C-alpha cells in the first residue's frame, strides 16, 4: 500500500517562520514513520507563488516577480534541506508541469459544466486572496480573517459551481467522520457549508501573475484564482495533466494544514476533486497556531520566531521534539525558551541521555562494554511485558495524528528503564557476586533504549541513529520489524561511548522577544471582577490600577519623520521602541511640528493599541500630547531615556 503526505505550499512573500516549520516537521515525521514501517511513501512540500499578494511583494522589493519568487522559494527549499526534511518532491506553482495540470483541470471542470462566466462584484482582501460578502466584513470594510482593509472589485470572472456540491460535501463529512482531524474542527466546516455555499470566482482579470487560461478557452485576460491553482498542486505534483506516472499515490492520506486554511482544504478542494471525478483525500489534519511567549507573532511586533535561529541555537531535532511534544495536535501552542529548555533538560537530557550514559558506564565497568540479552527474559520478564505493551500502543497515536500522545507514551519506556536500574541496583548485585543479574539489568535497559530509538526515529532521525550506532544496530524497516513487530531482543554486541547527546541548558540561548505589554491576566481579572456596578457608580470616573496598566506606555525615539502628502494634519513617524523593528506611527501633529522638529527627539507612545489605518497607512501606536487654546505639545521624558523604557 502506498502513502501520500503533504504540507501546505508556502507563499513566497516572506521567509519561513516557526508555523511553517511546525507543519513541515509533523508531515516529515509521519512520512518517516510510514517509510520505517515499509510503506511506499510520497511526501510533498513546496511553494505557492502566484497571485496579487506575491506580485505586490515583488514590486515592493523592486524585483521582477519571477526572480523574487525564485529567491524566496529557494530560501524555503534550502531551509528544509538544511533541516533534513525528507520530501520526495518540492513543487513550485510556477513549474511548467504544474501550470499544465491546472489548465487541464480547468478544462475538465469547464467541459463538465461546473465552470461558467459571469460578473463579480465584491469585497476583496488581497492578503487572504479571498472575496467576502459585505455581511461578513468587520465595520463594512475590514477582512474578517486578517483585519486588513478590503477593496471593492467588479470584474468579469469565471465561476465554479460550488453551490452544486453542498449536499455531496455534507454527505461526505457525515460518512467520513475522520475526514477532518481532529474531529473537533469538523463542526466549523459543516456549519459553514450548511450556511449555504456561493459559487466561487476562480479567475481574475485585475492582475496577470497567475496561471493563464487554457488555450482551448482562449480568454487571455483571465488568470486563475490562486487558491484553485494552489490546491491543485496536490495532484499536479503526481503528474496530473502531464506525466501521470505517480498518480497511483492519489488519494492523499493526509493534507496537513493550519486551521486558517482548513476551509479551503475541506470545502473547495473536495468540491474541485468531485468535479474532476477523483477520489477525495483521506484526512485533512488541521493544526493550531503558534504564539511566542503568549503573544501573536507579527513582523511589526518584531517577535516572529525564525526556525533557523532556533535550530542554530538549540538544534533542529530538539526543536522537532519540542514542537511535536508540547502541543496537542489541533490546539494552539506557545513557543517560549523557558518551556523549550525545560523539556530539553528534563525529558531529553535526564530521561533519555542520562539513561544511555548510565548503561554505557555500567557495561564498561562490569563487562568491558559487552552487552548480552541472554538473561533478560529470566530476570526482567515483567519489564519486557510492560515495554511491549507500550510499544504495541504507539502506532495508533501517530495514525490518529496525535504526535504529542505518541511521545508521551514513548517516554514511559525511559521511565521503565530508569526505574529498573533504581529497583535492581546492578552495582549492589556486582558487589554481591550476582554478575548475571547485574548484566541482565544493563541489557534490558539497552533493549529498551534500542526499541525506543526505533520509535523515536521519525521525530529525531539523526540523534536516534547515533543511539542505534552506540547499540550496534541500524534503524530501518528490518530492525523495525524485528525489534518492534517481532519483539526480538538485541544480539550480543559491544556498546560504544557517545558524546553527550543533550547537554543541559542553563540560560536561554537566544535573545528574548521584545516585551509587548505589562498586562497580566490577574491584573485584568482583578480590575474587571472588582468593578461591580455599585462601585462603578460610586467612583464614577475612577479606575482600578489594573485598568491603568492595561495601557502600555513607552518612551520612543523618533528616527524618521515625514509629511503625509495631501494631508493637513498628518505626519508619518518611524519610532524606535527598543524592539527589533521600528514602529510606524501616523500622528495628527503637522500643524504644530515639522518633521525636523521631531527627528532624534523622544516621545511617549501608547504601545499596545490595535494597529489602525489612516489615509491608507498603518499606524502602530499613538503619541501622548496635551492640547489647549494655545495649541498642542507633545509629552516628552524630562531626561533622555532608553528607547522602549516603560512609563508607569
Ligand atoms: N499558500 C497557502 C497554502 C496553500 S496550500 C494549497 C498559505 N500559505 S502560508 O505560507 O501563508 O501559510 C502556510 C501555513 O502556515 C498554513 O498552514 C498556516 O496555517 C501556517 N501558519 C502561518 N502562521 C502560523 C503560526 N503562527 N502558527 C502555526 N502555523 C501557522 O496559506
């Protein structure tokens, strides 16, 4: 039987961040696991390179779009190569075969009557590459998904008859309860479909950076909608529409996606496939989002976690372990160095690393590094049984996309290994002349470590190869079969010394993220709980201290200032708040200050306001100022203070 596992294809408008690495690690782990079991596995990743967003990013970077896409796509591919990601194909939507496949799919859907031409008028969010009906907009203007301003677009468009697939989709969800995993995510999709599906605009005329229409249709001013183009990558990668030799891998076993793009994969994609008369993927695995130290990551906050930086500091396999172990699949997770270091020190270094070192040390002393399983069953049948029970239970966790549970259970093996040493005290046995028993204890631990290494291999491939090498075997399908399925024990061997695999970490190895605001949940709770209606009335305008602290005030240094053309009031400032990136603040102070008055001076900034758009420009803060009949003056610190110093 073959297996087909995919990641989303990543937009080429920025470099990879930790969220991209997370999906890729999970998919890589599953692909490696299937290969270990001997399954013929195809693992696909790649980049999504068309659409208005990419066209605009290239323009901003002052580069031809293809050149821009080539460069960013290469950063993803290089990073995955550096991380040892075991993809079988890295697809790019600018590949010729992909474009051919998309055109063929369009023709098939068109011939079937599922695509027709009409006009579209709607609110379009460029960032999400999606139209939204007015009813879904926030304040009749902003995108309900990302909060950015939408623009009204009226254009001729080809439409896909998504509405025809409503019932078929609902039937599919009902008859395949594991289509969307975890199941808890299925409701939102089912409700969305039950709410009624509108036909989907699948071409654009307002820009040209997309797959061209098929020649047979000949409507040159249209290009394909980026999501139609992108979703089809899962079959064009197998040769759909070009050389179809690999189509035997279809349908996919799992498409891994983030929760934000579940709707595209669980509604549009199956509808497209039904139209193409192709079977549907078996599962869509939707994971949650990562935050950093409890904060949403964003470029403007300067707190985006770069997977390369983390891997350089802590090691890529430690990162894989942490990300898969830390978060139940489907839920949001938080990246903090503290939590990461704790897991490295306690689980990797103590539980696993020390166990290996202990048996290397003991076997060196007791038997000149020779380990023999001959007496293991005689003295440790209880531990063998416990170990086998755990090993038998593991498969289900990965098959159900629960890597955190898989690792949690797997770690029980190390508890057995550490426990058996504690209980049997081989050093005492050696003193008492019970050498066979002491060596059996060392050997049972070696077997536990070997089997654990096989099962941990998909998550930490290189580290487990080092462990296996120390234990004189190789991790592959044969050893998986013998040690895990057939429950064989290790043959007589000499254990090798290894350098410490997981040195303890005392201090964070990377700079911490810039602090965003001093508000704590308790302060928030205190202020809201205590504010009963009565006290509110009595104190009228008084606030609790917690309410004051909800505002993050900081000292900032104005680095750049310029007038906003065509505005009487606005100046655009770039302010240093001690964060990685400057903050842009658009302030209504032009009548009172010229840009030169401001550059290199200090101001007081409200630093935790939601970003707002003023005359089309993002403003990420507000300046404190006082205004009376004589005019306005900025509030400034009495003496120079470091940029970012909190005010309170
Ligand atoms: N190009 C589309 C996918 C097309 S698939 C046919 C896309 N690209 S993306 O680069 O914006 O996002 C790729 C993946 O990264 C998505 O699955 C998204 O959920 C995930 N993440 C983006 N930010 C994330 C976090 N902060 N945390 C976890 N995953 C996140 O969408």
